[in-house]
C-alpha cells in the first residue's frame, strides 16, 4: 500500500511539473489567461489528496 501511495505522489508531482512547464511556455507567448489556468492546475496537482 505504501508503494502505491508513493507512486501516486510521484505521478502527481510529475504532472504538476509538466503543467508548470506549460505555463512558462504560455507566459513567454503572453497568453495570460491560459498561463493562470496552467499555474492553478500545477498547484492543484501538487497538493491534491
């Protein structure tokens, strides 16, 4: 059970980092609404139970 939980944590943090990278790309293109959306979800994936 502990291994499954650790794998889930790794997956969610990985997804959070990918989403954060998407936000940086969007910010470079000055796509602010989409940047904010990606930042929101990056945080969401990182702290989700």
